[in-house]
C-alpha cells in the first residue's frame, strides 16, 4: 500500500507539473531527482559537436532510468535508421539493462 501511495503522489505531482508547463509557467525543481532530470534535459537540448543535432526523417528514442535517490542515472539513445519502430522501442531498454537497470529495479523496495 505504501508504494501505491508513493506512486499516486508522484503521478499527481507529475501531472500538476505537466499542466503548469503546458500553460507556460516556470517551476522550481521539485527535489534533487527532479533537478538532476532537468539538468540532463538541458544538456540534451544543447547541440553536441560529436553528434548531429537531428537526423531528418528518422525516429529517435531516448530512455533514462535513475535510482530513487537520483545518484545513479542510466541513459540510452538510439536512432531507428533501418530499424522499424518496434525494434527501436526495444533497443533502448536493452541498452539500459546492459548498463545495470535490473540491479536498480531489484534495489527498489516493493
């Protein structure tokens, strides 16, 4: 029951933040995990000299997984290229698993 309450609370907060962003409101970070997520999003929005800013007409998928305390973050990014969308949808999770996502999941108290 405790985990369901935490999930419900997180979902309510995320929905409130989404609605505020849609209205154009500026919000302060909700906590250390949210602050770290926003920092990572800003980094991804800045062009990197090593990667092209976009590939016209190709699907892209980014996936991020983090520990509850925000200290461990795993990232995956893949382009569809010759892959179909379903294959692209499985490539990022597989990349996260290779980086240790299973250990992060198993470490969460259920």
